[in-house]
């Protein structure tokens, strides 16, 4: 148990250092939606709160209606995280990985936040069409640690 905890602590430190050296952020020129409705399983477009932490992505809703969807992303963890939206029919835990991160050349993101420091938040809107998505953190090793969740747009 101690060895596992030591490895996790070392991984958190290494990933934090790596995140500080690598700029993984991007930009998205989509406008933000002014609506703010959400529920436990589905949202009507609007706004969905998402919590990132070691090692989870927890949206308040796992589906939304097609259109502008605003994600209110909060990093509740100790390490930096990012929020990436990928449209794919591939299962959330079966995405192609290269060098510890999802291979975005094979499954390009719809969009993402910049790296979000511990305790910080970022709101980002995306115009999502009907289909299956994966919400994830793509900082190296985070996806492999379980930072991903399936999301559906109706």
C-alpha cells in the first residue's frame, strides 16, 4: 500500500512538473451560451458543471441536447488538469494513446480548456452536434489514470 501511495505521489509531482513545461492548452472561438440549466443525467444545451480531480472527470450531467453547451469546469484536484471534448464512437476507455496521452491526430478534439491550476475554474462553450463524446483530461498519464467519462448529445 505504501509503495502504491509513493508511486501515485511521485506521478502527481512528475505530471505537475511536466504540465508546467508543456503548454497543452488551445483556443476555441465558439461563443458562450447564457443559459444555465442542468440536471443529474441530462441538460438542455445550457450549462453543465464539471469537476476534475485525481483521477476523475465528473460532469453534473452525462448528456445534453445538441447546440451550444457551456461547461463550467472546476479543478478540485491538487495537480493541473485540462478539459477536452472529443466526438467519437469509440468507448471512453479505448481511445488510441501515444506517449501517455490520447492521440489527438486519430481522434481530434472538438475543443478544450487551457490547463487549469488546482482550485481554479474555466468556463468553455462548444457547439455540439448529436452523437457520442468523451470528456477527458489529456495531460500525459491522466487519461490512463481514469480521467475520462462518456457523454451523449441528443
